[in-house]
């Protein structure tokens, strides 16, 4: 059935805004006429927003449930790395994401995970070999090689790493980058290997250096890592090099907005509206060669209608000629999800997480609000009692437990969480998604671990009076509930953590990255404390 709508058309190719009557159906836009003078425009019509790099799993929603919320904010497509579920279930996890995404009218473009496991310094649930990566890339629904986090492997020409990059080149599919802080000759060599993007820049100087190498810079604003304020000047100096992404977006924040929020912030800073919208809507299509409409005659009917070009409040979202969001409601049903998982539950004794101090000093992870990077803090060891064998001054115990096979937990120390008489934890623990728990006493840490073992995946808050769990039965990463339901439950846990003293904007999201070894400086895997700059284990205690 054909439709015609009177609009102010935002033409991002001609860089013009003009009255138009747009005629379309499920086969695409078949005509764009001048707006008759007797007709009033319904709003501003423009291409839909695209998240240029996201792990859908970090929303704790199935792809279908994610889409049902994202279309409300004008997002019509995501460039999605199924790396998280890949680390739990291998290629079966990738298949789950693709099949679930197909059940709703939304453009999911998945990549082949390049680093499963992310490193050999941790235990994941699966391994995706170079041969399996090549097989994934041969599939039409896989459009790129996901972020190459193993930058040492690239720099040292690791055979497995280079085989994965070669497989992407053979299919003429782009390779995503991941190189936080990499500068100078090392950066040149890394990107010269065929890697074309980076979403990990956290200083403007780093981003400019990489952009001038021809790298596409993804300005990231997620629930934990927030780089918009540092990087937005690129919209003026290097507008053709910019895309927007969230990387990781928790459900409570997805309820509030998505890429539309970054667009509104950028326009409010007086950046050229066409440069901003091209970064949000067109550059991902061009870079990843996506079959998504750009509001031209002959294009698929993929577009959004907004009230104005300041706040970008979405009136309606259209994907492939169907109104998927209008009148304040998502227009499609989200199918029920059959959980899949890999989880080995077992008991952890108090002795297993008790520290054995071996010196007067200790290395402490320093978590930074709004960043994935950490710093190393050196603290003098002062025993405070049988259940508190760590210093004061906001230094808490951090424990990572292998969830795939029974093993001794890894124990270290962390500052920046600010908890008082509480513990929080989860099985969302990048990248291997083992159990990660931080707390003020061994007893509370054990309570949190036991609750996660009992639920076989989820997020947990515990104190002396209560234990609350948000179950995540899909791979220990995703809920089977809607965004509103999951967001409400997550919001309860988040509020409890903050009531217990945490000053972090997103304590659970920040915690989930404390085991991400490929982001410097100091992290904890299930095998021990890890120096991400020198790529080696280091002792917790020292003389």
C-alpha cells in the first residue's frame, strides 16, 4: 500500500531542507515531489539514526526487545558486535543474535567476533577460530570483522590474528579497530594492517592523530564510557571522519534516549546540522556498505519524522515502508525468548577468597567514572580484621570467579566504588563474562557469589539486610523481559548501590569492565591481576 506524506525534507546529500511530498511503499521511495502550497508539513523527515558500534548484549535485552525501544528514539539500524555472547557460547551465540533480530522489523548488521577469547590470560566459554571467523564472514548477514582488540597481535603479526583480517579483506568487508591510547608508530602500524575505525579514543589529540591516518573515529557515549565531551570538536575539524556510537547501553538509559541524544547535544553546541546528521545517519551506511535508505528516490523507505531540528523528538519511525513507531507506541510485537546459556554453578568457600598478604604494599585498581581505562594505585597494607583484610580509604576487595568450570577465584583490590557495608556483582563481566563481585566484607562478597551461582547469571546487590538479583537467563547477559521491565529492575539495583555509597554514575557497568584486560591499565581476570600496558600478570602484594 502506497503512502504520501507532506514534510520538510532534510536532504543530507544536497545539504538542503525543503518542502516535499514523499511517496513510498514497502518497496521503497518511488517519488519525491515539491510540497503543494495548500499542504502543511507534518514535521522534518530525515534518514534514521544508526549506532555505529554497539554490543546489544550490554543492554541486557534480546535484539528484538532492544529494537522495540530503539525505534522510539529514531534508531533504525545498529552495527552490532556479538562478541559478548560469542565469548559465552561461540558461534551458536552469534546465530542466536541473528535469528532473534530477524523476528522484528529493524536493521541489525552483525560482525564476526575477532577476539574470542579476547586474550589468553583468562578463561572464556568458547573459542572462535580464524577458520570459523572466515566462515562467518562468508555469510551475507555478517557485514564486517568486529573490533580487533588484540592490538599486540596485530603489531607482532600473530598468524591467527592476521588470518582473521585477511579473511575480511578477501570478502571486501571492513575491519573495526580497538586501540585505546595507541599513538605514534604503533598506531600507524596497527591501522596499516587494514583496520579502519576506532571507538576507544579518550583524548582529542589521540582522535585527531588517528583521523589524520584515515581512521573513522566513533564518538562514543555509553553507560560507562563517555567520550563525547572530549571528542566533539572533531565535528568541526574532521566532519567526514566521524560516526556516533554507544558501545554499551544499559536498559535504564536506553529508555531515555539513544543516538538522538548525541545529535541534539551536538546541534546545541552550534555544529553544522548537516555534518552532525551525516555522522549519525549517512557515514555508517557508506563505511559499512549497508543497504539502508538515505531518503532518495529509489531508496528503501527507511526514515524518521521529528518535530524540530533542535531536540529531535521523534514523531514516527519507518523501516522498509512500515511505520514501526508512531502515536507514541512501538508498532510490532516482541517474540518470547527461549534462553540459552553456559554456566557451571559450584560452591565457593570463605577460605577461597581470603587474601594472603605477601608484602607491605599492594597494587590497587583505580576505577575512573565514565572511563573504561583504570589507573594503578599503590597502597600500604594494613590489616583491619578477619573479614576486612584490605586498607581503608575506599579500597575494597574485588573477586573474579570462573563460571565455566570449577576453579580457584582471583582476588585483588579496587578503589573508586565507595560502597559501605554492601557488595555488588554480576555475570556481565567483559569479555569472558565470568562472575565479578566487589564488596566491603568477605561475607557479603560470598553472599553475592552464591546468589549469582543460584541464578546461573544476572546482577546482584547484597547487604546485611537483603539480597536482590536481576536474572539474566540468556547467556548470563540478557533478560527475557522488555526494556521497561528490565530497566526498572536494573534501576532498583543501581539505586541500592548508590544508597550504599557508590558515587559512580553507572556502578554495575563500571564493574563489568574491571575484568576487561585489553583496556589498560590494571584489571583482574579469573587467572589474576593483569597489567594491560605490558600485557602480563603482576602480583597484588609487593615489598
